């Protein structure tokens, strides 16, 4: 398994093995293609007369949803379309209004898009067998996360803790949800945690926390379609989406990139080997 980012977590010397994984939700463990938030945002903007492409909608995915709405309003195209529609530039009140329109819409469709990504339950079982604790973080609000967590629990996926930006005062790219996972899971140092997610914002969150940052390219935001839709695409299109998704995660600074959660074990082995060898060399220096 290839290490892509050589800037490994600074506390590595104090960690002998991984103790926890912190998993993202949409596009990583549930909602193949991270379809729910993208389509809801696209609809809400579409109804306001602003048509956004998939790529435009997906660029800032993973951030807290209000920040995402704000980023969309910062785009020249959106500002121009708003000006043309309303005869004035968008204001903070418009950001708030669009966000308030987004919330109920997202809540009402979330359970339709809460299905576990195939293979996730097996992966979780294997993580448990490795004695890993399982945390989770999201860009969704607490109320949205509650919907997902309840549905997932019924399907058999129950992380040891689940945190939203509201729980800690700030979302990605800030590292606070991971810090809080460390507290609730009682694991340290942060280099013994691997953050896993499908967006550049997930990678930044992991890096900012001083944890290992692992990108999942083949089931998330970069794929941008439900499993059924994706499987119906021509092979070339599927491949090009995958290549682009990997590239975005690599550019964000991911330590490793996998296609699905099921491919994660060889990465966890590689990290454990690195942590062990660093711990051993530290011990031999101390002698
Ligand atoms: Mg995601």
C-alpha cells in the first residue's frame, strides 16, 4: 500500500498501533455517491433560479451545510445569477434563507438515502476484530445525523460515537470533531487515529487533527451517482470519475487513498507497521 503524503502525523513516535478509525457518513459508510446532500442543494438553488452543475455543487461537499451554502453564494456564477434574478447582490440574509430552505428538504429525503454502502458491515466487523474503536463525523446537522444514525443502527452499523459540527462548535476543516471523538473513545495520541472520508474536507479535517487521513474515492462525492446509476454508466465514464476522485483526495493531502472501505485493511496494516517501527526505533534510541 503506497503512502502518498510523507508528512506523517508528528506524534507518530508515541503511538505503537492504531486504536480508532473515525469514519465519515455520506459517501463513506452510507449513501453511495453522496447523493442526498448534492441533489437537495441543487434543487433548492434550482428553485431560486440558479442552476448549478454537479461539479459546482460537489466542490465544497463535506463542510458544515451552512458553510457549504455560503461557499456556493461566493461563486461568481451564483452571484451573477442572483443579481439577474433579484436585481441585487446576494446578502447574508439570502444565505440564511437558502440554508433554512435546505434543512427541511434534506431531513425529509435523508432516510431514502441512508442505506449502508455494500460491504460496510463486514468492514466494521473486521475493524472491531482489530480492536479498533469506531468514531464518526459529518457535515450534516445534529438532527440530520440522528436520522442517519437511527437508520444505520437498525441495519447493524453502530459507531461508538457520532459527532456533528454543532456538537463541538465547528465542522470541517477544523479538527474538533476528531478531538471530541478521541475524548469520547478515550484514545490517544491523535496519531493512533485514522480519519476516513470521501471529500477533500474530510482529508483536511484529519490532517488538521494530526491524525492519519485516508480518502475513499470509489463510493463518494467524486462518483456522484447512486450505485445503480453508476453501474449503468459506460466503463470509461466510471473510470474517469474514479481517477478524478482519487486525484482530488490526493491533492488534499491524503496519506492513503482506497476505492472502498473494504480496501482499508491493507492501509491499516501499513500504518500499524509504520507506527510499530517508529516506536521500536524510538525505544532503541532511548536504550
Ligand atoms: Mg461524505
